[in-house]
C-alpha cells in the first residue's frame, strides 16, 4: 500500500509538489493525470526515494521510504516512461540480471515463461534488446515486476509513445497485476487508458492534486471535461 | 549482488567488439613481447655463458709470467642474466654486461646492448613490461571509462537504483567486472613466463617468491588504475569527457611524470660528466702512492716507513719483494680513491632516487616501475651491486697476484714468473644477487607509496560514487 501524507517537494522558491495526500491500496490502480510539470513524476520519484521530500511523508506498506529505502525498494517495481535496458544483453539476460539484483533467482525456463506471460514474442526472448521496440522493453519491465513479486508498481507514463495495440496489451497486463493485489501508481497523459485501467484517477496541476475520483464513478467524456476545466483553471491561475 | 553486477559487466563487454578487439590486440602484443624477450634472452644468455667460459679459459691459459703482469692482463666479470629480466629487462640494455678487471683501474661496465642498436632504439623495445606498464592501464581505461556514464546515457541507472542497489555495491560490481579480465590477462602472462622460464636451460635460479611479488605489484597497479577510471567515470557527465580526462591522466601519469621527475632529479642532483669524473679520480690517484713509480715523493715516504717498520737499512733486507708490496699498497690507495668517488656517485643516485620517490606521490607508475625493475634485478641498484662485487673481486684478485710477487721473489727480481697453477687457483668471479629481503628493504618506500595509492584511490572511489 502506498501512502503520501502532506508530501511536499520544493526546489528553492519553486514548489514541485504541494502537500499531497494520497492512498493507493492493494489491487488499486491510481492514475495521476496532469500536464507536464504538474508534479506526477515528482510524486513517483519521491516514492522511489530518488529525491528527498521537503516536507511530509511517503510510505510503502507503512515504511517511510526515506528511512527504509532498501526495504521499500524490495517491495516495488518501477517502470519509467522509456524503460531502458542493456542493449547488448537479451531480454532474458536483462530480466535475469534485474531479478537477481532484487534477490530473486529464476531458472531459464521460468524467466522465459515470465517474458511470455508479459506478452513478449517468443522469438525475441533471446534476441538482444537493441532490436526491441519500446513496447517490447515495457513488457520486459512488466515481466520484471511479476518476477520480483512486487506489491507496489510505480509507472511513469509507461504507455507514452506506444502504438494502440501495444498500449492495450500493456493495460491488460496491468489489470492482471491488479488482480494479483498489486498497488499501482501510474503517471499518465492518456485519459482513455486511465479510465480503462484505473480504479482511481487524480488530476494534478502545478504540484497540487486538484481532483480525485473513482474511475467507475465517472464517464470518459466527464473525465475529459473535468480534466480540461482543470487545465483551464490552471491557465487562469497562471495568467 | 556484486558478483551479479560484475558478471553482467563482463558479459556486456564480451558482446562488445571494442572490448574483444582490444583484448585480442593486447594478448597478441603480450605473446609477441614475451616471445621476442625469450629469444633475445636465450641468445644473450648463451653469449654470456660462452664469453664467460672463454674469458676464464684465456685467463687460465696464460703462460708463466710475472703475477703483476697477469694483473694487468686482466679478466672479465660478467653480469648474470636473471630469469625475471624476461618480464622486465629494466636498464640492462643501457648498463653494460661485463666489466674488465685489471690492476690499478676500476672500469665501467661495457658492451651495452643499446650501443649495438640504431637510432630507432629510441622508440623502445616491445617487452612484456612495456605492455604491462603502459598498455594494460590503457586497456583498463578503454573498458571502464563509461562504466557509470553509460548507465546515465542509456537510462539504466534509474532502473538499477530502483532495484534498491547501493551506489557502493554498484561501484564494487563494476570494479570486479573490470578487474577480472585484467587479472586473467596478467595471470596468463605470468603463467606463460613461468612455464617458459622453467623450460629454458641455464636460465638461472627462479625465485617463485619474487615472481609472485612482482605479480602482486602489477595487480595493485591495475587496481589503482581501475579506481581512478571508475572515479572519473562517476563524476563525468558524458562518456566522451570521461575518456578524454582519463587519457590525459594516463599521459601525465605514465609518460609526463616519469620524464619530468627524471629531468628534475638530474637538475637538482646532477651527475658529474664522464671527463670530470675521470679527471677527479686521476688527480686523487696522483696525490697518493703509485705502485709503478718508485721515484715519487709518496713512494719515497712509503719506502722509508717500511724500512723503519721492519728495522732494516735497505729494501733488499726486507723479507719480501718490496716492488710487489709497493704495487699492492699503490693498488690499495687507488681502491680508496675509486671507493670515494663511486660513493659520491652512489650518493647522487640515492638523492635522485629520493626525487623519484617524491614524484611517485603524483604517479602510481613510478613506484611500480621501480619495484618491477628491482624485483627483476634489472634496476640501477642491482647494477651497482654487481659493479661493487666485481670491484671487490678485482681487489682480491690483484692482491693475490701482488702478494704472490712480494712473497715469492726478492727486491729487484723482475724475472720472477709465477707458475701457471696460480691462474687456475684464483677463484672465478661468483656473484650472488641481492636477496628478496634486500630488495624489499631497499624499496620499502616504493611499496608504501603504491600501497597508499591503492588505499587512497579506493577511499576516493567510495566517496565519489556516492554521487552516482
């Protein structure tokens, strides 16, 4: 379970994230929507402890990520916007390496099965990652999350740049993870994907979580309208 | 975790053409250098053995003659070729291989191999020590310059850190990933050298402890270079900047510092010119007793002192041949003159060595270079050692011959001829090189500085990788 309590990040006088309160429970997919610079990636980076909060608290399974960095990282799996793997190694070798770093050791057959389950084409499993598309790399990332048996998944615009088919496949994998009880926090620009896969949706602007709704309580047009209104509000505030 | 990162690093390197080509080139160069060295040393060793046997044969084949004439006839002391000179020939080519031993004169070593080469010899020879001291550090730079920068450029660093791995463990994994191929290469060279050495006939006694210590010295040298490479990679923003920075460091450490320290040492503590050195010796020799000049004031004084000491009125009443006795005393005076002037030379050498040792603080190359040569017994200290042993032998040889003349003949009896058995009874020149303990004792500061380089660079690596 992910929890942010008055989580704030400031860079000098600039506030990247302002008193964020957020809770993502097991089996939840919380989608954070917002324009560039809204604070989505900052939120993810704070949970990853890549940056330290100025104020407030970020916890994973009740463990403060700043105090229990190693333990919390064992619990989570992270897929950035553009998952970069080692291009000279195969998908299987990359998966084996990253699983090993997380203390999980699998046989070659098990790793192949994980990659197959993540939707990677069989004939690419033993090919070098340099020949992979972005979607294929993201699938290796999902395989890694499954392999690590992560209870928390942090995704930073994972479907950005993916073609609709690959994006759809990725969403299906996320739903599988949801069914396994994984708590997912996903930053995205894709309203349609957020509505289709998310259980909760948050709309951020200028470091503030303006709206927080349950996905099934709002239709896609309503979500779009709410989002655009928020963005207009943002422009008004800015001007 | 460290093992896994190291294994991944090696696997990635193996897949890269840059690494494979570099390793192949360095391996081929090492094999070529070892093969060339082996052939050269086998040939020189044979020449030494032949020349030594020939010189002894010529010495023993002398006819009956005045022993002092035999002292002037002279013989040679040959510097032994040491097994590890196969790996590091040091200054052997420039220090000469034999010393002509004769009465009244301490000669310099002669027959320098470098003198037989053309001006192209200035480019240096392809020897194993050249590959190990200059090329393998370059190999380390080529393998490791982008160890951290590449992770940043690829974007894999975030994913790595997301797995909960600490920067220090990541650095250690990368360290091992670079160290292992270098270790395999170095071990391969030493194993090949060992196999070759034990199979070369009459190649001298190989001290396994020295071989092992030389191996350890090189391994520490490479560890220092790995630390430096990783530190630079950790603080660089781009791989290109890291590579250029490391190449500049290599140029300074391996090329500029040794030459600069040599120039500095020579300007602070200059050696006298050969002419000035010879003139000073000549002047001091003339100020004392000349065994061949019975009319000099020094000879007259010595004659008077001897007559008083033995309580006799004339030289013919002495119980020995005064001519032989005077020549021996003249020899002893000359020996003292040589001792004094060579001591000054050695003092200059020691002072210059201190400059090198101070410069070693700025370059791990220098202590490694000196330790390697010292362990191979091909440094200037080993040459001094041999030169002193040859001088000691010369004095003993001349003493034996002069005293034979003094004891077995009477004053004015220039017709005396020693039996041929005398030449055979004079022992051949035997030389025990400095022991491992002596070498360590003389090089403790180099060992200390190299050790400090390792420790300080390792601590530096730990501190700087925190920023990754």
